[in-house]
C-alpha cells in the first residue's frame, strides 16, 4: 500500500483563540513544531477510497488546544527521494501549542474542501458537520466525499508525532443495473425508503443519520451511472431498511421492487442490484416480471437476498399494427384480423417486424393503432400510399418516410418481411425491408 505524507510546513503564523472567559488559556502556537499528517490509504491501487488528486484541497478541523476550523490544505504531488513515490505536501500550516506534549488534539479531515463548512455544537464529543444530499449534484459530490478522524498528541521528541489519517467514504452507495428484456422502454428510475440527511461527527468521522426516510410519494430520481445503470448515495443505517425502487416505463407502466428482507446499510459499502425485466406485451395485458438480487460488493461480497416486485400500474395505452399482416414467421390469409404489438425502444420510438401478405387496394394494407387492447381502439394512424417494395435499398433498409395521419391504409406492392419504426411525438414513420 502506498503511503502519502501531508506535511504542514512551518510558517510565521500566529493564531490566538480569544475568549471572554479569562479562565480559558490562550492558545500559543509553537512556530518550530508544525503538525504533520500521514495518509496511508490514498494510493492508485487502493479500493476503499478514491485518490485525492494533485492540487486539490483538504479541509482540516483541529480540536483543543489548536482549535482551528476548516483550514484549507492544498495538496501538491512531489517525488519522495526515500520511497520513490509521489508524496503530497501542503502549503498551509497548523502548529502544535507551546508546551503541548501529552495532551492529544482531535482532528477531522474532509475531502473535498468547501467554503463556509463549520462545526456545530460546543462539546467536542458532540460536534458535527451537517450534511444533506438534496439533489442530483449533491449525489455526485457525496460520491467522492471522504473523511478521516484522528486523535494525536505531539509527544516529547524533537520531531512531533504525525497524525495518521485513514480516509473513508462515510456514506453508503446503491447501484442498480437494469437489463430490460421487455418490449417497453425505461423512462425513469426513482427510490424511496432511504435517508439523505446526517451529522458527520467530529470525533469519529462517522455519520449519525437523521431525518425521516424519503416517502413513496416523494421518491427521488436515481443518478445515471453509465448505460442501463443508476446510482445514489445514502446515509448509513444501523437497523434494517428496505429501499423501494420504482421503474417508470414510456408506455405508462410502472414497476416497484424491494428486497425480500431488509438489510442494514454500512458506511463505505457499495450495494449493487441487478434487475431483469422480461416478457412481452400481450394483446390483453402485460406479463412482464421483475427478478434480481441485491449484493454487497467492493471490499466484501455478501449476498443479501432476492428482489421481489413487479407491475404495479399497467400501460394505459399500447401501440399495435393492424392489417393484412402476420408475425414474421408466418403467413396470413389476407383478412383484416391480425394485431401485432409494437416494442418500445426509445422515449418516443416504437418498432415491430411483420410479414405483409400483399394487396394494394384501399381496403387492404395496414395501419398503426393505439389502445389498451386491440379490441378497444382510441385512435389510428395511416397514410394513403402504395409502397414500391423494389425501391428498397437492401443495405440501408429505409424504404419510405412520411407523416402518418388519419385512418387510411398503407400498402406494399409485394409480400415480404418488413420493419416499421413509429415516432409517437411526431407520428412520422420509417419502413424497412428485412429480407
């Protein structure tokens, strides 16, 4: 494990803490005894915390008798002649008190530095930094937030003892990866049953969780975490909790899921859930289900149980293709009696592959319809056009693009397998030939 040393260089700095109480001794800094910090877990290969970057800033809070709050320490990376490693040093100074030897001072180090961050409370054992994760930007900030607490006396040696800091994540991280194998499209993922406020304690560097859990009707959006992945940062929980994740689909369908049993959320742990949504939209109702498991990774791997849940609100409307068509594996007798549901592949993009049985008269062809089921149409879209199948470019596939309106029918002058892509925001469409 690499060791980084944060050295507070000596400077002609005098800081006097004043009090209206004359019985309280005045702090007198010893200009010859700087406070040095040793950081042992911020190396590139480490897994428990992200390395503090060059030229970033760390905030140091020092207890009595030094009594300094939110001192900005600028970290610069320099070669270390003894170890050959890059060693951070700082341009600011903290100084032990004159005559301080066996009296220990408490320190809290926080990364990143932030202006106007202060300790609340009078007694050091109860002092804290208030913390609130209220927005998506706060989640990203909390994702890189690190804290370290220590208590150290300088000792009687000519060179004072170093303050050993071990930075850690004081919060818990939840990551959800969604494998959507359904015919619908995920539009939003939110979570409830978590707490987002707490006190970062000066004496321990740990968080005491406060406030009430996020209510179901006030669920907060998860942050994007890469393709098909979502995450959030939450306060640790000593008692078992069971966050509820809600997945909203473009069609209006809604899914919720939770663990079969609640778990405690430990600071510094990454909890991952893999969710698979399966099934296709039937002509009457959805048969999609949600399956998955919730595991703890990053430092320890613990299986914490299975997920349960499913559809809580069905899709209020669905798009169908109706006409002289059939599934791509079959044929049709040409009667207007086949209805094939689209798949939702984007926020406004729906698509389906179909076999066209032929026919170019106005009473033949196909149209796009919108309904809760194919027996209950609310509206339909078509275009009075006969498409020349021979005009298809086999490589690009795009045959025709147009605005679909009204109740008339689209026709193709040759049987075959085709794909239609329909845009629900504009009612434009593309038609492709598959083979």
